[in-house]
């Protein structure tokens, strides 16, 4: 699969859209701030949609240069009968976003929870065999990752921040795996020419992630009693390359 252009022409004036899929108010604002800083965009170029509050139909996707999807404590592997109606709607909307991105070559970057939605939509499998506690992990680029427009400028090995209970256990057919890690084989892949998904969080700094860990300490990403140890571990992390992924996403979408 070859990667095509990320947009049909120079549309640098168009804004980007961050879609938040997490219902915790205390985490939503910091998530937006993290993405804005990581992307290098001013508030005028990064609009925000809280998908738990407003449906995707309230925005016109063609108005945006690209769309980014934040994480969520939701799990796609939760049986449907146990999912809150809001989660069901959120997942339906994210699936529609992915379908639009694939059909119209809209640049879309799904992160963490979103990779599960995309994987299932494309016929892959999501399971709980490869969880990762809140920490810095080492990612390794694949051959495809070393040549992909989004990741070709990265070192072959780099640090990223991750925390998840579920992950892709079988890649969908026809996608390109771009990065992997020892603990979780699927960390980053591309579907079509413009839709990407990461298991890790490219937007957060170690400080951001420590603050988010406090919000989600009871969600099973690590034992709540180990919050202090998690903060210490994150304070020692050096994570710089994932921000380059976000900046490159903007460059490609604006090209």
C-alpha cells in the first residue's frame, strides 16, 4: 500500500478538530491543551468537539484540514449489553469518522481508545492480551514506518507514553503496521492513505501524563495505591519524538 497525499491541495487556513471521547470533565480540558501544544496550533486552528456531549453530526468534516481523536476510559471489548448508551453512540460516531476519512482522504489520527474502534471497523481483533501500565515505553519502527510520510523522520527506536487495558490483537487486512513495542505488538498503523491510529498517547508530556494518571487511578491502568510510584516513573521519562508525529501530521494535512 502506498501512502498518497494527505490533502487535495493547499488549505492551510482550515482549522483542525480535536474529538474528545472521555466523559471526565477534569481530563478533557488538559487533553485539549496537550494536543494544542503538541500540534503547535493556536486556539483559532484547533476546534474541539466533546463527543460525549455532542454528536459528530454537529460538525461538517469537510471544513477541517484534519481530525484528531483523544483517548477514553471506555473499552471497545466491553460487551454491548454493558455499554452505556453514550459509549455506544460515541463508538458509532467514531466509526463514521473513520469511514469518512477513508472515503474522502481526510487526515485522521485516532489515539489509544480510538485504535480499537478503527481496528474493529476494519475487521481486525481487539483483546486484553497486551495491556501496558502508565509509563514510557520503547517503540520500534517497522520497515513501513521508516518510509511512511508520517514517521520517516523519526529514529528507529524512540520513547512514547502509554496506558491501556486493551489493544489490537490481530491487524486488519490491508493496513500498514508502522511501529511496535515489546509489550504491545501494534502501536501505530495506517489505513488507506490518510487515516492513522496509535495505541500510545502522542500528545502528552510526562507531566501531563502524571496529572492524567491521578484522574484515572481507579480505572485499572495501574493499582491506585501505586500512584506515587507512577508519578516518579513518569518524572524520569524523556519523551520527545511523539510530538514530532503530531507536528508532521499538521504539515502533511496542510500540504
